[in-house]
C-alpha cells in the first residue's frame, strides 16, 4: 500500500462550469449596464441595474455553492487521508509487535541454549575432574602393585584416554559456548537496536 504522503491531495482544482457561468453573468451585467448608460435612457439604466443586481446575486449564489462544494471535497480528502494514516499506523504497530515477539522468542532460545551449554560444560568439568582423580588413584595403585602392572597399565591407559576425551570435549564445549555467547550478544545488540529504532 502506498504511503498517504506519496499521493498528495492537490488543492488546486480545475475551474468549474459554475464559476464560468458566474463570471459570464457578471460580464453580461457589466455589458448590459454599460450599454444602458450609453443609451442615455433612465428607464433602460434602471432595468439594466435591476438585471445587473439579479445577475450579481445569481453569480454570488453560484460562487457560494461552489465554495461550499470545494470545502466539502477538501474535508472528505482530509478524512480519507486520516483514515489511510490510521490504517498505516495500525499496520506498523502490528508489524512491530510481531517483530518484538519474534525477537523475544529468539532471545529466549539463545538464553536457553547458553544455559544448556553451561550445564553441559559444568558436567564435563566434573567428569574431567573425576577422570583426573581416578587417574591419580590408578597411578598410586600401579606404584603399589607392580605385579599387576600389565592390567593396571591397561586400565591406566583407558582412564587416560577417557581423561583426554573429556578434556577434548571440554574444549569443544567451551568453544561452542563462546560461539553461542557471541551470537547471543549479537542478537541482544540487534534486538536492542530494533527496540530503540
């Protein structure tokens, strides 16, 4: 829908037939009175004056009705323009509400993703700490029982692999958390910018 300001209402109107008739009546009265004065007869001058008065009154009435019609047209144009502005304003308000709801939902999703990643990171840290603790225990047991060295060595390698895997997972989760936090910050900045616009 084009903006109401894109189609300005032109206040200049074409000269109507009624105004042309009114000007014609005034011209007829002027010509008649001039001709009557030139004739020199008082009776003709009086009749011409009465005719001129009647023509002037008719021209005034015609001009007045044209003025009233013009004012009604302008009032209708202003009412239509106000209605168009109201519709445009309602449409923008709806779009703004939809955008705000969308941004709130998106922000809530990002916050939830950050919370989930932080929870997963905390669990991964806990698992890594547990793996390190177990590795220490296994190392002490290995030192105390060299006779069972091969079995304990295998167990130690498995625990170390778990610890290394957990450390890798921790690094991955930290990297993912940093990326999601950056996205969240960008979304917040975008949303804040949209709110202030």
